[in-house]
C-alpha cells in the first residue's frame, strides 16, 4: 500500500457542508464533487483494504460496490426526513451473510469523525443465541480476546447494549454471564475527521482490522456453521 492521502480537504469540506445543508438541491448542485472527491476515493480505499484482507480475512472480500453503504438515508420510518447521511461507510460482511448479519469490519468517513470498528452489531435472534451459547463454552477464550492489551490500545469496547437480566435459559451465576447479557459484541475507534486526510490512512485501518480479526472470527464461528450451504451433488461431484 502506498502512503498517500486517500481523501482531499475538499472531500471533508463536502461532508461538513452536507451536514449544514442536508437538502437534495444542495447535494445535486455538488454531486460531481461527491462522486469525485468522496465516493471514488472511498471505493479505491475499500479495494486497497480488501487486497490485504486476502491474508487475514479472505471470507470477507467482496466487490467494493457491495461493501460501500449508500449515502442516502432510509427515511420511511424516521421522524428525521434528512435525505442524506453525513458520513460514507463501508461494511465487510462475511461472504454468504446478509449485509448487516454476522461479524465483520466497518469504517466510515464523516463530517465530525472517522470511525473504524469490527464485531457483530444487533445480530438477528438466531445469531444472538448462537453467540451466547458459544460464550457459555468458550468464555476463557473470549476473555483473552476482549481484554487484549494491543487491541485496547487502538480500540474501545463498543456499547454492548446489555440486558439488565440474564437471557432466558442462561444461568445467572455463569462466569461469562456479563458477556452473555450483551446484545452486540465489538470494538470501535472514534478518530478525528481529519484522520481521513493523513497519508497512510489505509495502513492505519488495516492495522486495526488485523488486531480485531480474532474477535470477528470468534463471533462468526457459530454463525458461519449455521449459515454454511449444504453440499450439492452435481455431475458426479460433491460441491460446497
């Protein structure tokens, strides 16, 4: 990876302007700036990061366009009718999983901060149960991962949105009960927005992603088994 800045000051200026003027007319008048200074460099950054993922997270590699989130907000069920997000994000889900299911890697460039994160966020009911059951049996391994000093030097533990009581069917006295009560498991780094303008941004993100990989793999282990496609017999061969 080259040590050049992924984004320009114009990109950050656009997002800050969008935060102040979250309207279609303003956006459309500056769409060319968005496409050239924000979206295109983000797609290029995603591609650079995905190349290195071949070494440590090959199951998370997909085309950059599939990893990039849309900047348009879904306002159907929201009181806030602002049409645009004021950040542009990317989510590396595990291959074969829905875009927001399972554990993965995340980043976004925003008007006020640059965020790097990894983990499993608001998993569906079946995945939630699978992760909690894994914690019952492998809590010593999880403790070692979530308390790793190198990891916690560059990340904070993400808000777990913990339940106030143990979930039904889980023993209150279990040594992992505090983690079992969590509803999401991950780590997050909130960096200054200007981080996007620094040379070596891709290396900085990659370093953090690599450190978080054991957590992502731990959380995906029970989920990936459940979602793995069944073998199919075709042409005299077993596929999958």
